[in-house]
C-alpha cells in the first residue's frame, strides 16, 4: 500500500542518513590536526556499534582512509579502536579480530619509518591492540572494558589449567600496556612537550584508557594469583611472583607520574597502589587487599553535552556488565525466539548494507563512464582535421580570431 511504501522510504532515508553520519564521524575523528580525539565523534561511533550490534560500518569507513599518510592519523585510529573495543558493542572485539592483519601491517609500517615522535608509539599501539584482540578471542567471557563478574571469575578459577594460563595472558597484557605508556612518556621527554600543549595532549590522551585497563587487569591478576597459590605449590608459581613484582613497580611508577600531570587531573581518577606488592605466600594479605579504582571524570565536550551523562548510556559499567554476563551463563530455551528475531534483523541489515554498497558502486561507475565519455569527446575535437586537411594543433588561437584572419586573406 501507499502507506507501507512511504514507511519503507522513510526507513531507507533514515538508514542512509545514519550511514552518512557514521562516515562523517570517522572522517572528523581521524584528522591530521595535532589535537586529541574529540569525545563527541568517538561517542557517535560507539553509539553506532550499539545501534547496529556490529562495527562493520566503522571498518568499511576506515578502509577509505589511508592511515599510512600521516602518523597522527594512525595514532588517532588506534585510540578510536581502543575506545570501541572498551565501550562499543560486544561484537567489536570479535569483528575487529578479522582486521588484525591490517593493524599488524600498519604497525610494521611505522616500525620501519620512525620519522616522528609518533613512530615508536604507533608501532607499540598496533601491537598492543592485536594482542588485545587475540586476548578477547581467547577469553570471550571477558568484556572489552575488562569488567569480570564474580561468577565468571569463579568459573575461570575453577579450571586450574585455565586459571594458570589466564594469569600469564593477563601478565602479558599488562606488560604490553605499560610498554605503550613508556613509549609515550619517552616521546614526550624527547620532544620536550608539555601536557598542557595540544601536541602533548594528543600523545597522552590514549593513556586514559591505559590507566583504566591496567587497574582492571591488576585487580584480576591479584585475585587469580592468590587463588593459584591456594591450590598450587609455591615453587610452581615463582615465575608469576617475579613477573608480578616487576609489573607492580612499573604500574606504581606510571600512576605516580600520571597523577603529577595536569592533563589527567580533570579527565581520569588515577588510582594509587600500596607501598609494597601483595605477598602471595601469605593468604591473609588478600583480606586487606583493596582494588585500585580508576574511572573517567565527566567533562563537557565541545558540543555542549556532558560526557558523564552520555557515559551512562555508552560505557558498560560494572553492574550492567555483570548482569549481562550472568544472562549469558543462563542458557534458557525461552531466548530462542529472541535469537531468531536478532538473526532476522541482522540479515535484513546486511541486505540493506549490500544494497547501499551496490548503489554506491553504480554511482561511481556512472561517474567514471561520464569522465571517459567527456575525455573521448575532447580528444575527438582536438584531433578533428581542419579545412586544409591537417589535424588541429593542441594549442591554437581562439576560433573567432582565426576566422577573421582567413577572411582578411
């Protein structure tokens, strides 16, 4: 009916407007300007992944941008992807894992072309993101923001081999994040950039996420390693204790240095660690252990809206994540119809995306055909012979003046 056609047309227009908005946000977020990634663009893209339950549109748009053209482009891309992994839809780590080869190539590019202060940081950031995506592929029960519900943590602890391996993987993650932090601080020192200038803030901005990631991983590590000491001989965990001691000192130094920087003061609450690391050989230390707390502080973005207000919608806070994970653990037959509806919605969305992509290709093909036709017409006019039988020269006098000259003779 007419009403159904109008509704379908309205949905199509809304869909096209959504695509354009996502592309515009990617283009505005990934610029060469040496200023930190703007929260409003990242927020819009994060919402887009929740709206689509996918990050396919984000990756389709990123492929249009040549990230190797400028080191700042790569740095902002890594920061944006890091945000999407943490705060985007739960499908972001899974789908982004398919693009890991692209991220690896990007890191290798800057590894061999370290011509700016961003070169070492870009290489390490790409490596860290690849390791992070591999971590989430291996542990899908751990969400992108590294919040783990108690039932999920207990499930990991109950598998002794799994807990042993998970603790090693978390130590690797901590080391990778701390290496990125060290690269940033070394670049700031080498370039003599302050945290109060845009250049310094551009480099420092991703460390807000590093602070929050390390605080979560540190907490998980302490609980896991204490549990392992309760079920394993101490000698078998000597390597864990040695690595943790190094990571503890590096993390403590990082937090102390970050707390001194004015840039972080109104953006993130930097946690503090105790004077000495937990003694895993003494089980009573776990009773007085306090988890480090790090969170982003709400600031007004330049579009006039509160980041803190939006974080209630975008950021997966601890309680919401816990409820989500508990629901995933409960396999109820009543959820089957919802799964079918979700599959239908996903397939419909994929069809619309393919249709949009085909229409874009057709438009590009038509544009190229018109360009070729115009070029052929121009070539034909240029090569058309004159009255003397000679072809026209490429450079000739205006037609009007040529006619007057022939009349004069």
